[in-house]
């Protein structure tokens, strides 16, 4: 049996601020993120299955990632819960799509969060292999399962 990797790409817009950071990212700012998800598994060999030859239906992977990551984080403001009070003077309407997290919302920590959301939703026999979160055209962070055993 041969393992095959499938990759699906996603794009979303998100704002964040980095509490205590010593650069311009300490202020609220946004990015056009590109998230790449790679899963690994063995193609279905059951000739009676409608998924014959597939590791996983790309549509199913899209549905999983959209439901637990994209739909929540797209066009949201993500703040470390510990820094939320700095931004509370903003109107309730301005903060209506704010996500408070218990971590610094860097690309690295977002990947750790995304992995914990995606892994339990994958079908049996399919594993999360890697993820890449591109924050700018020249900067990205990567997560690999083999580095996190």
C-alpha cells in the first residue's frame, strides 16, 4: 500500500495585534493569509466504493477546514485575551467579529491552534501531514506532523 499526500489551499483575511511586541505588529493590522493543508493516506482500493482511487475527497477536506478554521477566522480580529482591554474602547460593532485566544496570535501559534482543530475531524486512516500559513508574500510558517510526535 502506498501513502499519498493531498494538498488543499485556502485564502482568508484576518487582523491581529501582538501584545508586547517591539515592532509595528503591536498595533491592529491585517493580512491576506494563505493556508495550505496537506493530509496523508492510502487511496481507497475497494472497487465498489465511490471514492475508489482517492485518499480523501478534496471537497470533504475543504468542508472540514472551512468549518473549523476559515469560517471562524476569515475577516476576524484575533487578539490575545490578555491584551483585549487595550482595544475595548472600540465600539461593539467594530469588535463584533473578534476572537480572543489564550496565545499570542502569531502565524506559528495559529498553526498550532489550526492543527488541534483539524486533526480530530479527519476521517479514520487520514492524517494531517503538514500546514503552511503564508502571512505575506515573503513570509510563512510551517507545521509538520513528524516534528510534533
